[in-house]
């Protein structure tokens, strides 16, 4: 039995989360790098991230914009646990309106964003927008029963 979840349901799970794991390609070493990142989300499934200036992850995004991002939450009971995988393109934001929008999405989710908003030290950070190509959602209980993840192909849904 295949269970398909609707876009709005998946988006509601994304909006509940605060932390994910960003995977980038380090073209200098040809290694995949992963790090925990706070994120914000908009209604189009775009993720917003921030990092200190000159962070290796920012260099990696600029040299290879293809990234993966995974968000997971362990629930009790375990079968209610879930994960969302996002494959897409990351871009460094430079427009102040886009940066302000990213900060608004990160507010209350990322302690660094809250500090930036309170103190105005925005110039110490870079902001990234992750535009999804594919979103995969699964609840662990469904996966344990053999059901595949729900897959949203975002390029098709946005055309």
C-alpha cells in the first residue's frame, strides 16, 4: 500500500523543524562535506541558511551549487519519526531584500539570526537560499511497512 503525502502536509513538517544536515561538495579535496545547520523555510519549499563569512561551506556552495539537505525528527512512538531529503541548488544571497527575507524565516529558529536582528551585525554573515529540485518525505513507520517515500519534483510543480 503506497501512502502519498500532500505538499502542504510535508511543508508543515518542514516548518516544525529547525535543524538539518547540509551536504556540499568540497571541490578542493573532492570530498562530500556535511554539517548541521539551522534553517528557515518559505511556502515554496525554499530553505534559508546562514553562516559566518569565509566559512568553508560558503566556498563550497559557490564552487558547486548542487547540495543535499536532510531534516529528521525522532518521535515517540518511533514509527511517527520522519525525515525530509531535499536535493537542489544553493545560491549565495546578495540582495538586501532577499537577505532580510531569509533573516525573517530564520528568526526564532537560528540563535545567530536572532543576534543579527538584535545587534545589526549582518555584515559578519553570508546567507544562502536552497531552491529544491526534489523533496523526499518519509515517515519511519510507513517505511518499515515497505512504503516508499513521497517524492515531490519541484521543477515540474513550479512550471
